[in-house]
């Protein structure tokens, strides 16, 4: 009877290990996707943003009778404002023009979280520079750090992937 249990346990443990392997593979794919996304975000964050006002305007309607009903007019204006804001957001989010709206909004959330961590890291570097130099100076941000020192610091910031998955990191942040 004990040999039957061992066989049953072996079957279970083989299945359990196979599950761990597939979980590890999924985790590796998720980590590589996060690293890829972060690389794209880092490149996009360094690019200048120029949005052509003409590309944001809604396309002109041809030969379409437009209702004059006040409720319809208000609803149409609301939809046009939403569409305009979506088009602007698509140009701000890396790859946003190549995605459907729901995916682009999801990606915008990730991008804003990424930018937030970058701002926090730059603020921390600037604060450390102030503490190290002992003077506050006068910068546009009031942080005492000039642009070139912040740009140099940005190059050496840990990636979001390194922050999240570094076991030696004292404060793990989960950004989903």
C-alpha cells in the first residue's frame, strides 16, 4: 500500500513540477514583456512631443444631415470632445496610434505609472544632490539641480524591472 502511495505522490509531484515550469516560463515571458515595455517607454520619454492641431480635429462630414435638436447637439459635442482627447492621448502614448482604444488606455496607465516612477527617482537624485552639495541653488524646479545633472542621473536610474524584481531592494513596488 505504501508503494501505491509513493507512485501517487510521484505522479502528483511530477505534475506539480510541470506546473512550476510552466509558471516559471509564464513569469519569464511577463518579465521580458515588462522589460520591453519599459525600454519603449524610456525611449519615448526622451522624445520631444509635438501634436499637430490639425491631426486632432475631427474629420469633416460630407452630405450628412446633422440634427439641430439641442440634446443631440450636446451629445455630439460631448462625443467630439472625448474623441479629440482620445486622439491626443494616442499621440502621447508610445505606439498608441497602432492600438485599439481599450488597449491604448491600458497602455496609457502603464506609461503614466512609468513616468511617475521616473519623476520620483529624479526627485530623489536631486534631493541627494542638494544634501551632498549643501545648497539649494535656483533651478526651475527649486531643487538645486540643473538639467544636465538630472539627465546624467536619468541614465543611471535603475529600470522599473530592476526595482520590482531585485530581491535586495528594500522597498519593492508593484506596478500593475
